[in-house]
C-alpha cells in the first residue's frame, strides 16, 4: 500500500504519498489539495490579491475578474468572499460542474464563454471576453494569472522551500505546466539552491506551451492554447508530454489504491512514471506536485460514460469487477 508521510505536528505543506507501490518506482507526491480551496491555486490567488492591494488597484467598489478553468476560480471565490470583494470568473465548457457550483455557492458570478477564438481556443475566447469587460467597466480589476509575476512568486516563497525543507537530498522535481506559475516559482528557487535539482515540466498533448501542435484537450488544469507568458525555458531541464488517455489511466490506477486525485495529478504522475522508468536509479530522490484532489472530477475523469464517449472503450480495462452481483442476479426464472 502507498505510504502517507505526515509530520507529528500536521502541516498541509508536508503531506506526501510514497507511490512506490503504485508505479513501481520511488516517487513522493506532494499533496496540495488539503486547504480551504482544495488546490495549489490558493497560493497564487492569495499572492496576486495581496499584490493588487499593495499597489492600490483594489478598492471596495472593485470587481475582481479572472479567466480560469476552475481551481483558481474557486480559490479567488474564497478570498473574495472573505475580503468582501465581488468576483467574476470567466470559464468555458471544460470547467467541471462541481467547480462552477462551488464558485456560485461562495457568491461569485460565473460566465461561460460559448465559443472559441480561432487562434487561442477556449482560452482565447475567455481572454477576449475579459479584455472587453475591463475596457467597458472601470470597476473591473483583472489579476491575469497568465502574466502576473505574483503567480510564480507564490511558489518561490512557499511551495519550493517546503519541498526543500522536507527533501534536502532532492534530485528531480516533476511539475505540471499550465500557466507555469508553479513551475517557474519552483524552478527559480531550486536554480539558486545549494545542490542541483533536475526540473521536469509535464504538459498535455494538444498544448502549445513547449512548441507542440495544438489539439483537443478536455481535462482542465494543465496545458495552454497559447505560449505561457511566464514561461522561461532556460529554467526547465526536461519536458514530458502526456496523452489524456494516459492521464485517465493514472488517475484510475491511483484511485484503485485509495487515492482520488484530479486530472492534473494524473498527468504529472503518468509523465513522472515514464521518466523514472527510463532514467531512475536506486537512491534517486524524486518528488512530483499534485495540484488538487479528485472530487471535482467525479463527473468527468471518474465517470465511465464520459470517458468512453471521449476516449473509447479500451480505457475501461482497468475498472474493477463488482464484489457482489447486482441484486436479483442468479435467481431462477
């Protein structure tokens, strides 16, 4: 069974799962989903709002506006509610229903774009809507997670130092690439650390972040339809690109061991397992970052009809047979 490492004085920054029993290689998964927002995006949200407040951009009449596929929207909903700001999240059809309902329950307004911009996909359409909104209403304050340096600074200040403290002998770190805030914050921190750490970015097939061809992506979280403005390739040692079918397989494999993680985590674990199979060796200390948990993906990644409709029947091969037959089965006519 995978081993959960928790210090005596519980700190959500120091919760890791040893995946050796799941993937057959030593890999520690840093679990970022155990906060009020349920994802690593709470860090970036808090840092960006604090920066806007310091700069005087936010007032009581302000309306926070952000484009998000889900997790950042939830994080900003929580912060906005706690501080008394209005918040509008601009998202698209890939945003999970549970995530949309959560934002609305927290008092936020959610706008779903109905189409795609020709060059930028769903993201392009979302950004166009945000720009138009900000141009016509001076109350709107766009935090812009895609360009805001506070995004990566949050992880330079919190995520990376926490990993360094828990794993002083760290050799390789696997980080999913979306806006690349987490990736760039961790990469910048470990570039200045006292020992070399290999930074491996994990992306989705269909993302153009690292020069790949654009394509359909149905699982929110990782990948971009435009090159991330925050990305600096000089800080990245390797790039792994994972098919969404392999993302789903990894999620189901983890769930079969009792760990329900989100789609981004499935992508990172799938990529890390492949890299370790080719490059791992005894004694290597490897860590991967799990951005969120899996409850918000129950109607997508963990829903058999959704999976079959998008990826075919072959992904059902990992499903476990029921222990008991359906009620009434086996009875004589």
